[in-house]
């Protein structure tokens, strides 16, 4: 690999890392091509870039990004997964794949510049995803007006029941008085 190719790799990875809100470093030692292809496909579905890169090139690329906290820990074979929209989606996709793979392991990560160890990435994977959180928020926001309408309708319904009871009482009470003078 010549200098120009290395510079291009550094530039591309640096640009991706600058846009990413999460970066997770994995160890893929011993993985076959077929398993690696499957991993990349799963990560791509989650909107994640996965790139195998030399440690020295990764250090240079991450140097001026929020993920530079990973630089001192880059050792041996590693690949970097970069997530842009939903950090939980990346953590979930990697965690699910790690469960089924004997070769892939998560080492550590960086969430918006804060270091995460392997356990931190696993805990991130247990959180609800962005769409799930939005659905819960929407459900909560929808519940307030729905409950208000239900309570208001119950008040009106009870008021109508009371009016009907008064009407029936007056009609029932007025009929015997009208019949009493006719009988005398």
C-alpha cells in the first residue's frame, strides 16, 4: 500500500468518524470471509459502517475526532464500527452478532467522545432504540388528550343521567297529582 492509498484511507475514515456519534472497536481474529460478509450486511441494515483498518492508520484518522479516546487502546487485529444516527442500533446489532459468533468480540467504544468498555457497549445495547423511544413518547403524549376526552365525556354522561333522572322524577311526580283531582 503506497502513501497515497494510506492518505485516502485516513481521510475517508476520519470523515466518517467525525460524522459518527459512536465508534466501537471489535476483534475479528479468526473470522472467515463468509461470516465477515454476514456481519457487514447486518451492520449495514442498522446504518453502520464497519471497516477493518491498520491500527496506525486508525490512530491518525481518529486523532482529530471525538473518538480519539480510542487511540491509546488500538492494538492487534481490529475493526471499527461507526454509527451515525442511533447509537443503540449499532450496539444492539453488534451484541446480537457476538452472541452467535465464536470469533467476534467487542473490545471497547466511544460514545460522543466518552470511553465505553465492553460492558458499557453491552449495556447500551439493552436500551430501547430511537424508534422505540419515539413510539413510547408518542403514546404518552397521545394518552393525555385521550384520557381528558374520556373524563370529559364521563362528566357529560353523568350530567345527562342526572338530568334524565330529574325529568323522570318530575314526570312521575306530576302524573299522580293530575289523576288525584279527577278521581274526587
